[in-house]
C-alpha cells in the first residue's frame, strides 16, 4: 500500500529522525527545568553569604597629660604614668567601620559588640536604613558600658570583643555578620528568611 503524497510515514528514516529529535528536545527541556528549579531551591535553602566587612576596631586614644620639670624624679614620672593609666582604664571608647562590599544594598543595619561569654551591647545611635554597594558607615567613639570592659588592661581593649552587624539583604533575609578582631575572622549567620 502506498502512502498519500503529502502523508507522513512514521516508519521512514525521516519519521524516526523526527521522533528521536522531539524526544531528545523534550527530555533536554525537562532536564533543564529540573536543574533550574534545583538551583533555585538550593539558593533559597542556602543563600549566598553577603559581603559585609568590618574595619579593624581601635580603642580611641585617651588624652594623656604629663608635667615634667627638670628636677622631677623617676618616681614622679612613674606616678603620673600610673594616674594616666587609671584614667584610661576607667572608661572605654572605640571606633570601627562597616563596609558593604556586595553588589546589592543592605537594609536596616544595626551594630554592637559582644563579649566572648555572650554579654552584648547594641549601639543604638548607629542605625543605617540603606547601605549601598561600595559604601561604608563609620561607628565612631562608641562608649562601652563599664561592666563589659571590667578587668581589661590591654593596650587595645577593642580586640577583646566580637563585633556584629544585623541587616537585611536584597532578598529580605535577616543576617548577622560577626567579626573577631583577635583572630581576624568573619562569620555570617542567616537569622531569618
């Protein structure tokens, strides 16, 4: 039996080729959609960490006063140095900066410090609504409560704390970036979606 001149013969070489091509295209398209959905699910479950960084914190210098006369003894100089050290240790003020090195803005940024034992202090005066890509915010001359720095005598007491920033990324997820200046290590924690 002969096929009509405009008919399609599924058993011919071109019919088989067409069927295989359609099958490959269908399977390839389905695989592409599955891979794309899997990547989207992976990004949702494990979003990329933002690039928010801290400048190394420093204890703000305290103005020292030394009165030295030509006849001052070493004992008087030592007494003045001890008095200056007592004044320095009676309070603590520190400064640092936070940079957005990401390609997207971060929102609702707040910051503070945390001791290694978990006690923390939020700097209420430092709140940034939007920190654009490539910009930074200075956190200058922040007074630390006396109970947080009690017993610290190091030259740069600012290195005794962990510094944190809470913010929302462009996807609305809430993050905490933590900087340990002693180890010079950054850590990111996803707080909420």
